[in-house]
C-alpha cells in the first residue's frame, strides 16, 4: 500500500515539475485578465476604426456590412436551397421552413469534397465545380423541375453593396483560387449555373458562414444577435446600429456586420503578444503577414503551433532526449485533432502516448506530461483571445442599447468549439469574467451555416412580402403634385362659396366675418384683459401695451384647467367656471375694481354680427357643452358675470385664435395679413377685400375672414383622398361627418390616424408579432406629441422603442422603423394638405391685389407647426410649389391667442375712438 502511495506521489511530483518547466518555457502564451482586458480595448478601437468612412481603408478589422438587416421572427416560410463554400467540405442544403407556430424546419444536406486542385486552381473551374455539386444535389433531391431561391454561404471576406453581390477582398484559410479576388462572386456563380440549362435558380443572398450561423441560431432563439465561428477559420458578426455604419447610407434600424476579425493585429497591434512560434508559423503560411489573429486562434494553425513548440523544446533538450524526429520536422504533421485528443485529461496520458508513438516520437512519461501541457497552453490562449474579442463585441452591443445589464445569445459553429474537450467551457468562463454585466447564452448551431444562408433568403422573402403590404397601407397617404393642385383648386372654390350670399348657407368653409377691420399700426396703448378658451386649458391675461419709441407689450397670465365634466356638461356650468377663473385672476393681480376692456379669444366656429357678438356655430376639439350652439357666447359670458355679481368688464371683442395670431405678427410686420393655426386644431384667417364679402354690407376697406377651413370636405369633395383610416377616426369622433379636413391635418387627430394604421398592420402580422396590446386598443393613447418625438432626426431607434414601451407597446427594432415610417407618412400628408389649402389663400390674395408677384407674411401658431421636426418645412415647400408667384414669409407668433386678443381689443378701441372723432 505504501509503495502505491509513493508511486502516486512520485507521479504527481513529476507532473508538477514538467508543468512548471513548460510554464516557464511558454510564459508569454499565458495571458492574465489584465492583458485580456487590454486586448478587448484594442479590439473595440479597431471596430470603431472599421466602421468609420475615413478610417476604414486603413483598418485591419474591416467591419464589412452584410446587408442583412433583420433577424428571423418565426413567421418565415417556404422552400430554399443553400450552398456552403469555405470549410473542409462543400455542402448543399435544401431547407423547408414552416409557418406553423412552432418554428419548425426540415434540412436535407449533402457533402462534397473540396479537392486541392479546385480550391487552389482557377476561378472558372472553381465555380463550375460548385454548380456541378448543386446540379447533382438537385438531381438527388428530385428538384430540377422547381424554381427555387438560393442562398450562397461564402466564408471569405467580401465587400458587399447589396445582399446579392459581393466582391472578394482576399482568400483565407487554405484557399487560393486564381482570378477571383476583386470580382463579384455571385456573378461568377450565376455564370456557372447558366451552363446548366436544367437549373432555374435565383441567387438572392450572399452571406458569410458567421452570418449564416447567427441566422440559424436566431431562428430558434430570437435573442441571438452575434455569430461566432471557431474552426478551420475564425470570425464573428453582430447586429450593429445603422447610425454607426458610415459605409452604408441611412441611419434607421440595424445591419449585421461581418467583422473579419482574423486580420486583427495585421498592423502590429498584437506584436507584443506574438511569440517566436507565432512569427515562424506566419512566415511558413500561404499569406505571411495576413490574418495574424486567426493564426493565433483557429484550428487550422493550432496543431502547427504545437509542432513548432515541440520541435524547439526537443532541440533545447527538454523533450524526447533531444532526438528530433521526421514528424517534428514535417509541416502539418501535427493536426488539431491530435491536440484535442491529447487534451482528454480523463483518459490520462494514454491518448498522448499513443499519438506521439504513431508519430515515431517514442515518448517517456515526462514527455507525455509536457506535451499535454503544451497543447493545453496553446488551446487555452486561443480561447482567451477569442473571449477578449467577443467581450468587446458584447460590450459594444450593450452600450448601443444603453443598458446597464444585457441578456443576449451568441450563435456558435466550428470544429474547434464542437470537438475540443475543454474549449467551450474555457471560452464561456473567460467571457463571463470579462463582461460580468452581460448574461450570455451560447447556442450551438446544429444545422451549420448553410441553413443560415437559407434563413437570410427566407427573411428577405418575408421582408419583401411585408414591404409590399406596408407600402399598400401607406400608398393612399402619398399625394402627388397633381392631387395637391386639385385640393388647392377645390379649396379655392369652397372659399368663394363661403363669401357669396346665395351659397354661404350651404358652404362647408364658412368664411365667417370677424368685424376686425384693421391691423395694428403701433399707436395702440393701455391695459387690457384677455381670455383664451380653445383647448383643455383656459387662460386669463393682463396685457400692458406701450406705444411710441418704447413700444412694448407686457403680459401677466394664469392658466386654469377645464375638467372633462365641464367641457361636456352644460353651457351655464362652463361659463360659470370661466368667470370663477377670471375672479381668481383679478384677485391675484389686485385689479378686481377696475373695469378693463376685454378681448375674448374663443377658438370655435362663430358667426359674428359685430366685433363683440359671436354666435357659436358648433363645438370642435372635444367640447360638447349643452345649450351653447346657436347662442351668443359674449352674452353667455356677460350673464355669468352678472350671476357672480363681483366685478364688471367691458367686453370689446370676441376673436378666434387664428385672428389673434395674425394680429400678433401684424404688430411686428405690417405685411402680415394671414393667420394660420396648426396645432390641436387647424384653421386660417386672412384680410379680405370688403367688396368680395357679400354677407356684410359695405365695399370699402378690408375685413378679417375666419375661414373655419376645418369643415372643408364635409360635402364629400375630398372623399377621393380620404383613407379607410380617416373614416375610422371620423366615425369614432365626437362629431362624425364634420371637420373632415381638420381631422386629416390637425394635431388632435394625427395620433389617432397612426393608431388605426398600427392596428391594421398588427392584424396583418406586420407589427408587434401580430399581438394587439390592450394599450393599442385605447383611443387617444397615441398623442401627436409622440409623433413629433418619434420623427425627430436626433432620436435613435432605441429611444423610439422606449417611447413605444412607455405606451405599452413592446416593439422590436424592425417595429420601431415601421412605426416611424407610419408617423412620417401621416404627418407629411397633413403638412401637404395644409400647404395646399394655404396656397389657395395666398393665390386669392395675389389676385385680389392684381399683382404679378405677391410678397406676404403668414403669422403661424400651434404646437404641430412649432414642435414637429418636419411639418413646417413640408408645409412651406408645398406652398412654394403650388403658389410659385407668391413670396411667402412665415413668422412664428408669440402668444397669438392672448397677446393677439389684447391687440384686437386695442385696435378696436383705437378705430372706435377715430370713428367718434
């Protein structure tokens, strides 16, 4: 028993001594975590360099765009072919994908040899051989009668400008085919396939084996957004944000980037980590100075690296009694399968002894221990370096998503990862140590990269079908110039109907006289009160106007909420609430005893008989108070003041917010004779010649007309451009059949139009995985402010997703792109329609003045115009296009509904005083 223990102790001591000896000898191959973190940082810097347009030409890590923009979502279906070129064998695949809710698929594969004379011969023979393999496969599978899409997995660095095109940059691994570099490999394959008249194949996608691996794993695990190959060659790909890819136009969505990381270090960035054995291996390779990182990692080179180390150690007298055998002198004699077998520690030294004996090395027990440890150090270094570069990719993904912690999946393929007994475990352990804030699942690709090429093709098919449906849904929102001219002409006709006595009663555009007969001239002065009612808030203002050289307007205001029960209660309750707010303000300002002139901005359609009389035509914007329509709102306000019996006011003018906007801008610019509101509601007013206003007596001078153009189209004249979504919104509104133009152009309704489109697209399975969430069913959930945020050019898709998540809509990156597109289509149409209407007004003004060219200013207010990132630009461009003889200046109004009401009151007082004199 003692002898056995002694023997075991002797063996352990012997093993420790041999391991220490090898550790000292290969000290530079053992990499600490600090060194790996440094490698990680270097690789991150190379990634940034590869993504930049200016720095890419000198980058070693090429970061090639793959034009794969979407991962599988489980709804793919169909039959596809794939051919896989780049490994030790060529492979042909037939893939059937079923849309059965289970994400099931069938794969048939046939392997073909890759003879040396083919992979190191000329290009024509190389592609003819691939076409012959495909022809044989289709014959065997009885597919020659079918027209099928083909995905081409080509595992070499290619520069792509689209999905079905790729120019070979350089050969790697042991391939060296002449006449192919710098040519499009898809074209070459197509030419070879054309020789087979019996084949009818459509090459739809060229993908790298790494991308194919990611797509294969992505079909089973939708978190998979990284692909990794560790086999004969090594490479990684991942989904990068488009905004970071300078080499491709556009910044929406994501695209898979094929890093081609094998060339990392070709510029000397890893020289401090390369050993004498790495240098010797590189010098003896087919491509000296190239693919240096790959030569430190891939299975094609690790066996040779072990051979060079064993040869040097033998020459130094540390192995095999210093006897150098033929095997140690023969390049390629030790292969990766030998290294993997010798590292099966559970089998002790028996495998190592057997392999070394077969190589005529006749090892001692000490030799076997040392050789086994050399294999461990070489393969461990490979796993460490691979982990450091992968950790850099994972960190970039996490930072792109702005997450403190990230869950993701890495799809992996390759012989080294699959067959080496320790490699996978080592890689996982080191990655998790280097990026502790990433929860990484490693998903082994069982179907290889060929199925991935078929999946890319399948995803392409799905996206093309989806694109067709999305385009069909949004097509009615794309208005041609001719259609916009037609809208302008119809608006012009409706304006004329509204001005004429015999047609005014039935006109949809009411053209209401405001009895505002002048714009500010700068002599206005005094203290005025203004009330502003037009939305969910109500304001009371004190406005002090000074004239002369120190011309100025000072304002003090207070905002009061109008609860929904008052908006939709009785008229008496509404006006009592307004008077309560006025009383609070007068108390607050200490002016309850003063009888001040008051201007009342009442932003609803009113028929006026004079400047201080306004009969409500009908409520808009969600108001529904009873006993108000057909009543004089000024009288209702006076009655409410009387009921309270606390103060008295001189109500001089009732005005629309649009008129207030025009007056505010007119105070600054005398050319301002049009007011536009593009906000919660939509409306325009303008100064019309009295002679054209048949419903008001007198032909001298001008009067401001409140068009109330929101009702344009209520007679069906623009039904040809109304979509099914507009009809849904109209039917669900408080006033069906009314204000149709406003419902297509104003902020109150745009979000609701978007919601209707999103519901339709979701029902078609094009959004949110086909699931209509509870929040999407809620009317009004999609406020117009979200359109402005989503369409902002400065907003990354990640932030768009956050907005949608805030709304309870769990979206993917692709969903976010579609939502952004929908918002863009709806808001662009709104701006164009608004522009067409405004073009009709400015053309009318030009004709009124009888001038060849009109110079005019439009005062504008409203959150849609002010806050939406594109609305104002599209509106202005449309006016310019449709009214080319009018030079229109757009001037933003500062508080038209408050300051404007006070200015109208001041102008009315001035004109009244002039009249008295």
